């Protein structure tokens, strides 16, 4: 009995999305929905999801090769501007597994599948991004970066365009919305909310085989995801209460600090920076002053300390 519990504990480092898209049929359906294609042979699809490695707290959610294209999928329930760098880590590991070191010493060029990166976002907070790039993360602007990576961001909350094309994704979001309604509106206990949502999905012919086969794991995974979401919200609330940068929560504050540093290095004035960032001068002046005072090192931790 104890051994079974330990196994679940290891597995629910994944999330329900990861588990659902371990199934090659679901992966193929999602690929077809994204590309308006109609592939039917799952044997043409080679799964390349990392099995053992992990970055941050998770291994990558799903990746596969089909028709000489390498697709990498991630699901996010919170905004994350760092997805390009995360995908670069994943891509490097996947390519390393696909093409061993011995192949790199050949005289002839190796042909590799073209990579595509997609983040499926289903968080409660509005995220007005449909694309993230590695280049925008660079400390300073480069007109023609020697390396870049573009991530497509798809908000799947009520997104009829993609959900109507992909039943597995639509069913996944139905489950997520059921749990949220029970916990957020009806104020139910998380475990009970998840169990009831699973039972309702089975009754409504939604992912029946998936829920019946993996009920215990899904309950544990969902509770873990929900608790993580609550922790993130608590941290954000605490940052607001501390008044970091005049009410800007800390994560956003760091982003603004970084943007202002880049613009200060280009000798831009406060009015110009405020205009480009679409912020009031008075709101960003404390950050601007702290950045100016931190020259020439522009240490972000030092700037944050001055703001506090």
C-alpha cells in the first residue's frame, strides 16, 4: 500500500495535461487541430517527451516528431514570460537524446526536425500575449540576434476556435472548469471538488476511459496543481501588501525594472520611457530613480532593495 502511494507522489510532479497527452492519439488530435491537418496513423508520430530529466520542478509536458517537425507543448495555469528559455532547455535535451555525440563528429551535415513551441494557457488571470521570443529576454536589444526562439501562446479559456477542433483539449478544459466552479464558487474542499468533477465527467461521457483508469493519480495531481495556484496567489497578494514599487506586484516590478534598465542604457529620459511603457511618470519614477542610482552595475537585487 505504501509503495503505491510513493508511486503516485512521484508521478504527480506531472499534471493532468501531461498525463492526458501521454496518449499518442490525443497528441495526434491536438497536432491536427493546430495545423488543420487530418493525420490518422499514430505510428507516424514519435514521442520525444523527456522521461527522466527535469527543469525547475517539472519535466517538459509533451513533445513529438511528425513529418520532420518537432512539436513541444507546455500547459501553464499562471503567466510565465520565461517560456522561451524553458523551451530552449527542453529542446537542447531532446535534440541531445535524438542525436548522440558520436553523430556530431560526422563530416556530412545531420538533418534535424524543425522545432515548434506552443504554450497552452488556462490561468484565471488575463494574459494578453500570443507570442513570446527568446530575443526579448536578452539583457540588451540586438537587431539581428544570432539565436532566437518563438513560442506561440494559446489561451484555451473558452477558446472555441481550438476547442471545437480538439475534443481531448475541450474535455480537459471542461474538467478544469468543473473543479474551479466547485472550489471557487461553491467553496468546496479541493479533494471533494475533484472527485465530484471526475464523476460528473464520466456521467457525461467526457474522457471516461482516462478518468476510470487514472482516477487516483488525477485526484492527487489536481490537488497539487490547485495548491500551487493558491501559493502563487498568496505570494502575489503579499507583494501587493508590501507596496513593492507603488503597488506593482514583485514579478511585474522585476519586469519593469529590466525594461527600464535597457532604456536607461540607451540614454532615454523618464518621459520617453513612461510613454514607451504606457505608464504614468509618477508610477515608474521610483524605479527609474533607483535604476539611475544603481549605474553602472544595474544590479536588480540592489534596485529592489532601494525600492523596499
